[in-house]
């Protein structure tokens, strides 16, 4: 049995590491957490949930990922600009997921968070993406 999380993480990393995203997210693309040395703006993607469904013809799964831009700016414009590129890269994207056939990759909802870190305002702007697959 293939590991959806591992293989989907790999597929999302590849889908997000494209010229249009990296041109805006100069700090890179990171899985779950960026290292302290990463300079914003950058992209973080993180698994949020996975639901399995057993059918007569096999096994399917629906995963949800939070994919967001993070910037060290008091206004969300920079993070929103990066998020526009994230959405262009992922909305209805065709992902290569080893061991699975992708059925859907679609943004389900937006994600916004402002936080204060050591006296600086940071912005997190992104979305929750639903990814549906069948195990092959």
C-alpha cells in the first residue's frame, strides 16, 4: 500500500516549486515549517486531514492541505501576491502522486492569519486545498 501523505507531500512540493511561485516566494517552499534561516516571503504547505473511503471498486482518499504564503509585512499585500501564484499553481492542477490516481485538486476555502513575532507583524495568507485520489 502506498503512503498518501509521503507521496502527496512530494507531489505538492514539485507543483509549488515552479518559476511563477518562486519568483514571488523568494524564501522558498517548505513542508510544515520553514527553518529559522528562511527569509520571507515563503510558502508553507501542511497536511491538515485525510479521510479514507472504501468502495466496491477500491479505496479512495480525500486529503486537505493548508497552503499559505508567509511574509514579514504589516499589510497582507505581499503574502496575497504570493498566494495568487500558489492558487494559479494548484487550482485544478494535475499532480503526479505515486501509487494513486488524482481525481481533484481544488481550493476549498481561504486562510488568513496575522501574528506578532518579537515586535514585528507577520502575515499568513493562503487556502485549504482538497485533494481527492484513488489508490492504484
